[in-house]
């Protein structure tokens, strides 16, 4: 078992990573004694795969637990799902002694975290991520929320979990496309903070897709360490935490313009990182050689790097509505070199249009 600790002024919590951990979750929760009752929130896919078993094992430990689920998919990360879950909690008679268990990918983590943050003005949440993307990124750092049809992650709050419990073995049931999506966020971490992580991803690619548990566990630990380090320095994203948005300004706009059900978050971020890397070259920061290395890695993971069907004008308009605008200017997280970012770099519409047209 590898345990990392995320310490903030407001909270401190463990991130436990261990193959087979899922089997011990019920006993762990009983020992931690977080609340009088528990509600597992999951999506329709993960509820069937792991939710019912977790519920049963918690009951066996004598814990009072219920399981709620909503349809899988980013298109369900919206206010209607959030409201329905709040009403179900109230119907169940949940009060402030209830603890939410967020069991699923990043969508479940964000929705269930937001439900926990606001139900009766805030109750505890334990994150149990089940996708690679959620293990290496979404489950850590306390960002919770939902999308609007017109804007990604627009409604939400910070609400740190009490614990993050990661079992790399559950990745065994994940589709290869979801491994790809998780690797996109790993590439992000390598690009912004640790070039040796990129070396690792390049050298172990086959092992990730073959489901090699120990290599995946090492990947998860390395990525969680980067995220923990950044969040500990800047919980509410007033400075350095913005680096985690590398590729996201463009990626979020792409998710909205193509439609949440059409492009995955990971694929959108992969394309967003290519745009950001090319912008970094065009404004005279990153070398072309390093930009090409990032693109080659994303292509090797399996992402198709093309913006042939996307409207430059629509995407720029959407980015201008994004919450990362400051004083009306589009600001990007760009790369100085692989492993080192430049925050808040103002970029002109013409620069963005030129990069996008180069990817058509
Ligand atoms: P997801 O939650 O939609 O999961 C992808 C698919 O995998 C779903 O269909 C799900 O049912 C299925 N699934 C999950 N675990 C499985 C398993 N073990 N076996 C089989 N199928 C499984 O998508 P995601 O990529 O995990 O998360 C993307 C979301 O995360 C986006 O909404 C993004 O905005 C958010 N995110 C949040 C943060 C944060 O800091 N809060 C950071 C990064 C991303």
C-alpha cells in the first residue's frame, strides 16, 4: 500500500493506492467511522460492476448503506442529475451525519462531490475512483461540479474528500479508450511538471494497455504525487494550480462545441494540449522538437490529432466565455519547455486561428 497525504489549512487527507484495496474498503470505512450512515453514489455501469458488491460488503460490516446511481456519461453531469440525487438523499432521510461514497470515474466524482458539498450545507465525501483519469487526476484536489450545456464545469464548489481510495485492479474492466483518456491527463502532468514522467509513459505504453497492475500502480502514484504537490501549494487555483489547466481552455470549448456525448474529456484535452503546445511554439517559447515529441506521444496513445470539422470562430467564441478569461483577454497555460509552464500568457485570436487551421 502506498499512501500519500494531501495537507491544506482546511483539511488533510490520505490517498491510498493498493491493488485489491476495493475488497478492504468496507472494513476500512468501519474503522474510520466517518458517519452514522453511508450513501454510495455511482453511475449505471460502475454500480453494476462494483457498487452492489461494495454495498453488500458494507452491510456485512454492519454499516447502514444505500446505493444510488445515475446514467453513465458526461452528458449526465448536469444540474438535473444533481437535483435528483439531492432529492433521493432527502427521501432516504439522510442528515448531516451521512457520508457520501463517490464510486466511479471523473463524472461520478464531480457530481457526487458536488452533491456532498451542498447537501445540508455540506457532508463528508470519500472518493473511490474507478477510471484511470479519475485515479490520476479528478478524485484529488476537491474540485466538484456539473456542466451547463453551454459551458463545462461552470457550476461547482471546492469540497475536499475525507479519503481517496484507489484500487488499480478495477482498471481491469475498463475499455481501452478509457485507458487512453487517463493517459492524456498523465501526459499533461509530464508536460507541465516532470519530463521524466513522459519518458516513463513512452517506455511503458504497452504495459498500460496490457493492464499490467504494478506498472499502472506506479503510473498512478507518480501522477497523484504531482497533483498533490500542486494542490497543496494553491488549493483554490489563485496561482500555480492553474498549471493543471494546460490544454483545458481549448479542450473544454471543444467538448461544448462537439457535444459532451460526442467527444470524451480525455480526447478533448489531448487536442487542447496540441493546440497549447503549438501556440507555445508560435509565441516563441517551446522548441518545435519538444512540441513534436508531445504530439507523437499523444498519437502513439491513440488520439487522432485533427480539427478538420471544427469551426475556428465557434471555438474562439466559446473560449471567450470560459471562466479562465481575465479582463476580456484569452489567457493560456503554455509551455516554456517540457516540464515547465508559463501561466496566463495572453494569446491573440489570430494566433489561435493559425494553429487551428494548421491542424485541419
Ligand atoms: P467517466 O466518469 O464518464 O467514465 C468513463 C466511462 O467509464 C463511463 O462510461 C463509466 O461508466 C465507465 N467506467 C468507470 N469505471 C469503470 C470501470 N472500472 N470499468 C468499466 N467501466 C468503467 O469519465 P472520466 O474520464 O473518468 O472522467 C471525466 C470527467 O472528469 C470530466 O467530467 C472531467 O471534467 C472530470 N475531471 C475532473 C477533475 C477534477 O479535478 N475534479 C479533473 C479532471 C477531470
